[in-house]
C-alpha cells in the first residue's frame, strides 16, 4: 500500500471539511507511517496534535481513510518526526490570511474581542428553560469578577448558550468601558497554545490572555483528554480568579461528565456557578418566533406562528431555521401565505413522534436499574422501585406524550394525580441533579 498517496488523498478530503486555519494547525506535518493488520498509524509531530486529532477529528479521519482504504480496521496516532520535503512554505501574507476569520464573518465579528454584536439581551427570550442562567448573567454584568466566578453554562446544541455568554460580553463592554473582554472557542485557545510552543513564544501566549478582565471560552467539553491544555487553562483560571477577573465557560455537558477532566478543574468550575439551559417550552418557543418576526419586519397569521411553536419542539436553532424557510417563501411570493403551505414547507423539519409500547419503556428502565419488571406494577414504597416507577412515568410523558390517565391506568391503576406528581418531581430534580440527567440520557439511548 502506498501510504504517502493514501494520506495525500485523505488530506484533500479533510481540507474540504475544516477551516484553513485548523487544517494548517492540526494536519500540517502529519503522515501515515505504516499499516499493520488493518490498523493505520498516523504520525503526528507532538502530543498536543495527537490529543486534538484523537478528540476532535478522529471520526473525520477514520471515515476518510475508510472511504479510501477498505481494509482499514482502526486508526492509531504516533508521535514521530515527519519529513516535510516537497511541501511549500506559506508566505507571511498567506499565514496571515489563514488565521483570519472568513470574510463574511468580518461583517459581524469584532476583530479585537471576537464578540458578535448581534448577540444581545434585547433579543434574548427568557423562560423557565433558561431563567436561572439569565439571572446569573445579569448579576455578573453588574459586578464582573465578584459573583459566580467562574460561570459555567451547559446544555444541548442550539439552546442559546453562545447567545447568552456573548451577550454578557457585549453588555459588560457597554456598562464597564474600562474592562477588556475576549471571547473564543476552546479550539482557538488550544490552537494558539500549540502555536506558541512551536514558535517558542509561550510567555507571549500567557500575556495575551491574562491581560483581559473577562475571558469567555466556548465549547469547553473538548478539553477532556488534553492534559497539557488542561494544565494551561488551570493556570490561566487561577490568574483570573486571584485578580477578581471574570471567566465564563460553556459546554454541551456538565463538567462532571466531561471525559477525563482533571479533578482540580472540576473543583474550580464548581466553586462558581454551574447552570444548565434546557429545551424551551411552548410559551418560550412562541415568544422566540414573535421576536424574530419583529426583527424581520414580517407579519404572519397567529395560527401559523402557533403551529410552528407547537410542532418544532427541538432546539432554538431548529425553530429559527423553520421560520427562516417560511419567511423566505413569504417574501418570494410577496403575498399572504397559508397554514397548509407552511405545513408543507416545514414537514421535513418536524421530528417524527416516537412510537414505543409502555411495557417496553418499563422493560428498558427496569433493565437499567436491575429490577424485575413486575415490581413497577406492584403497590410498594420501596425507594428503588418508587424511583424507577417515577422515571417510567416521566419518560412516557416527556418523550412519548402519553396522557397522564393512560400512564396511571397502565402502571397498576394509579390515579392520574400520582402520575402528574411523579412527572413534576423528576422535572424539578433535573434542575439540580446532573447525575439524574445523565441517567435519563443513558436510558434514552436504549430507546434508539
């Protein structure tokens, strides 16, 4: 097998799927060293690149190699000195270009602090799904560095985490004119750190980030297995905290569930405030749509807006995407749009309702908790059974929209008020119990 040609072909595909800056930083000086028994060994220049490729780009690399080399079984990474003969050196102008944001982003992003001015609280809808995060954000704006430091926001994709944390940055810029603010993703932090080591400018890196009064780092969940990046973040964090400078993080999961995150970082995160953002309920989805319509200066029939809010029950990004489709059609036709037309437009955006038998939910939950299925239907106050039964009731209502009376009837003839109590108890506990949230997510994977 010609490993050089294989990797050359793979790099062409990989380059098309990542930004120029990231491709240059993480894939420069890499190669396929060898292939043994279906295992492809990719050579990398140092441990930072190895860790980043394993954690951020492993799926992309594996898929790309597999598409080209059908006998591939696995990919491993080895630190090795890579020959760079025949590779062109980028000119200073080209280096500057690849480290810039895309031209379209230049229209919106402040190049000094990386904040997007479109993210502000005037367009941020507050509901039960994010009210705690919003309240904490307002307290931070009033007195940055003294309350909820660090501030750690987590939740699923498309729920408004980036909007919230950037709105904090923009608000502090306006309220505290002397404060220096900077927003970045963890990937940018790691890229800058690796580049500083490669160019022997580690001190410049430290000085660059520690001069700010507010540092916002997005997507911190990728730091889990990167020991050196964790160490540098730990020292940066300590410097900020000791000097009463505010630091904000966002993640798609609670820090306790970031794989291989150092205990000392978990402890630092927990010392401030950790808060989650959940999926918006119907009333919040409706309010979000109305705000967006005002921004676009578009008026739609109330039934259309209510239909979209009711049917697009995923995240905010999906909701806005559906609305954008409707507005585009509205402007294209330049006339009134009907509810039937809207239903046809967004039919592919609506997630199909999950269909599953109640007994199957009972079976899955009981299997998770190692209980007999029959115990769920029994009249008993044993704590482990009561907890499992409440979990069944919650999932049947939340995920499968089964009516309260039907749930009670099928689970041993329970009164519907008992079911409502169980549902609300689990929903309330989820706000303060990340372990319970992790249990539910684990159980949900068994439904797929």
